[in-house]
């Protein structure tokens, strides 16, 4: 059995002078202003987590990691991804592949995509090539085009453990 999940997340940039680091796909971008959020506000991982939860019919990030819970304040989103990887495995699911589109004017992601793929693949126990990360610029349109934040959309394919398909465990 195979299932598809779709996830989306968007965060505004934190106020100037907040000293929040910009973290995307588990990778810190020192040249960028951080995003506003309860955890580290990693829109890439949040979109991926929502896609994984959707694929297995387990709700959304807010129901598992509510932003009202102080345990998650400032937490690395890689912790959320590791928790969901355990949830998938315990339910007999495995990630086949994930495809993520990051919408941002800046920073440029291309030089760090391989690092992002590796950071995302590692906790999920899949090879780096099972995760695809790409970026697109909104070309000045809307809030994202004005540089007010960053968004990400993710789609995943999961399979019951033991089913065929690429992107299995290492």
C-alpha cells in the first residue's frame, strides 16, 4: 500500500534585531534573518512533517507539537522530524520519497541544497536522493515577494514497510 501526503508551511521573518537564526531544512543560514515561530520556525521541516502526517492519516503538526506547549519553544525542528520518523516506523510505514519547494526571495538555497537533503534524509533513514529540495522565487509578488517571509510546500510518498519502491532504508 502506498499513500501520498501534502504539507505546507509559511512563517514571517522575525523582527529586526531579534537575533533568531535562519534555519531551513535543518541547515543554519548565517546570512539570513530568522523566521518567527515557537520552535526554530524551520518551514521546510514543518511542511515535510505535515506531509508525512497527512500521508499516514495522523493529523497535523499542531496536534502533535502544539505551539502552546513550552517544551517546544526554540526546539530544533529536526527533533520533530525524528519523532515522526519513529511514528512512521512504529506504524509500519517508510518514506519512499519527498519533494519540497521552498518559496523565497532570499537566501539563495542552491549552494546548500545537498546539505539540506542530507539533514532531512538522515532522521528518516533514507538515502539523500530520496529527498528533493528546490527553491523558487516569487519574483516580487505578494508578501513572500516583498521578502516578508518564507514558505515551503512538500509532497511525500510512503509505503507500508516491506513494499517495493525506491528510497528504502539504508
